[in-house]
């Protein structure tokens, strides 16, 4: 089955992670074959289901633009590695004031954009302002609105003053692409500093990147990286079998894995995922204003059976918005666990002994229609009638995300550490608990990660107890590659797919 995720990333703040100096864009980590000779002039063909909406990640470019361009074409002051660490990238160094409100960044010297222009502090200022602009659709916009002032004392120095402490500020900067302040037409062109430059984008078919000769760091391990786009998982798998692609960024058809597992010409990698499938209630719309109704719906759905039907033996149940890779993870699967008898009891207590009806706005790509049909069947057993309203990703963005015009919806949230959206009552699902909002705020202003972790564990448990949403399951992250390849990312962290370390034998 195919899964085409939209431009909503359900993102959030995060802890300040270990910071280590890196001398280039490539981390040198990855999976696959090792040893032997490899072709530095190779073309690596990458199969994906996630074509960009456009090439601007502040204009609704979507998951596809992150996958193809993040780290490959565009770079940030910091980089989030495939294993979740934050490393200095375009920032050579930085200092934080004693009160935690002022960050002074020193830029790496000798960095050039693909157009040939030298990177300066003005470009950094422009890029930050672009993210927090009124018309920005960046997933990091609200996180970075803590920025009060941006000063550029000289060409290599950027001084950012915050309105309040933000323990996640450096982490959030790893999501900000540094763009040439003079660049135009960024929805169809680019001007970044990464190891590749854009070669050609043929909509509906492929996006080609070619090694940038003027790159400041270690050169890409291949001459070209071409992202080929497919409409469904069957076509994607066929491309791999016929050698049309060398690797797929995320396998979405578990039934097809046996043909690769039992073939020495391929390697199947089961990495860590951060993508959660949610049944998101509009907590400001009846009947989901009632916590007992939300608890009842959650208890009436057999998440384990749903996961098995969609993914076979892959994926995980989580019971909250927090995946196991987040520092504040706790196993909360027993909270509001599957229990139809309890669901009926809760409905009766809420005044819905005979059930009720609601509309489920469902994105038109898998696994949403499958999950919606399953949920409809499960809820019918406790007297709840579900009307499935199938909508496109663009319709979902406008109707649900922007206008909050829905009762319940299905959506996947891709990023790690996005629990804190439950502290924002204006977010699309409308969960409003003043204690949770306070804990989230205190966590962001915490002086230590231990303090932050303790507070966010409270948030996780409280939102789970309140059934703020129903977190159906955590997606698996399966990368299948030709055995001639090595150095490809396997964890799919926040949808990025670094191509520059991929080595191809022969």
C-alpha cells in the first residue's frame, strides 16, 4: 500500500542535544555493504513515494522537500543526524549569555552558495526571518517566534536575542535552511550551500541532484542522486526489483518484503521511526469536548489488530504522542487500552448510552482509508456511527489544520519531540488544559534536560489519561537497498534522507 504524507509535520520543541563539531556535511554513518571499491562518479537512484509539493519548506513544500533537499541541497547552522544528535554545521561556534537569552553564532568561513555568492550573516538573518514571517508555513514557525531580535555585527557574526529562555532553540535551528538572501523563485529553484545542487526537477517523475564542486566540506560520495517518484508501493517495489532504483527511502508494503529478505542482492533495514498515526479529535467540538467520550472511543478501537492488519509484524503501539526514541518516553499503552465493555460504560456515563454519530475527515492516501474503515467497524460495535469523508491533502490542510473545521480526523505526525503541541490550545486539535500548557512552558524554560524530561513525562501521561487524541500506532521505518550500496540513512528521522554518504560499488 502507498502512504503519501502531507506537508503537516506535527512538529515541536526538543531538548538541547549533544553538540559536536563536524568538519563537513557528511556524517560517515549509514547502513549497507562495506569494504571493496566504490564508484565516486556513480549515480544513486532513490525510490520514493513523497514528491515535493514545491521546493520551499516555508511554503508548504511537504515531506518530500525535506526528504530530498534537507542536508543535501540546503544546510542549517546545525544538523540533526540520522541518530538524533545535533552537530554544528554552518555555525563554526556559538556562545550563550548567562541569562540564556542571547545566542552569538560565528559562521564557518569560506562557505559559498550554489550561485557562487559567499555566505554572510545577512543570509542567516534573512533565513530566520523567512521562517517566522506572517505567511510562513514552516513547521518551526511557532517554535522560533521566541526570537526577539537578530543582529549582524559583521559578516560572520549573528547575534540572536530571545524573548524568553528556550532550551530547544539550538535543536530547532537544525530545521532552518540557510538560503541566499538574494535568491528568487524558491518554489521551483534553489540556492543553498549543501554538497549537491539541483540539476533538474521533472514534476511527477524525478528530482535530480548533482555534486556541487564548490562545496566547503567533504565532497559527496557520489556524482548524482536522483529521487524517482512513484504513485504506490507496488510500483516502488517493482522499480527496486528491476534495478530502476538502488534504494527506497521507506518501504510501505510489508507483504512484499519476503522477496528482498530472501535475496542476497538486497538488504532490508528496520530502523527507528518517529511517525505516529493519530485519530485526532477536535477537542473543542461536541461530543469530543467530553473526556469520557474521547476515552470511550480510544478504548473501543483495537490498535493492535489495526497495526497487524496494516503492517504485519512491523511497527509499535505507543499509547501517547511520544515514540521510544524521545527522552521522555514511557510505555502508556495500558492507558485507555482496548476494552469495549469499558467504552460502553464511559459512553453511558457521558450521556451517550445509545451512541452518537460523527464525521471522520480522512486523507485519501493509505493507510488512512484502511484505518478509517477499520475504525468505523470497531466503533459500530459500541453504538457509534462513523461517516467517512475522504479529502485530499490540500483540502485537509485548509479544512482541518487551518480552519479547524472538523469533528475528528486521521493524520500522521512525522517528527520527534512533538508532544508539546498539546500545550498549545490554538493547535488544530484544540486540546486545552492549563496545567499541561504550564508544564510545557516550564519545560521549555528549564535549565537542565533532566528538569525538562520530568515535566514532559507529566505532559505525556496527562494527555494520555485525557485521551487528547488516540495514538493508533508508530509506523515502522523500513529501508530496502541494493547490496552494492552503503552509507544510506536508515532511521528516517523527521523524513530527511541524506544521500551524500551513499557509496555504490562498481
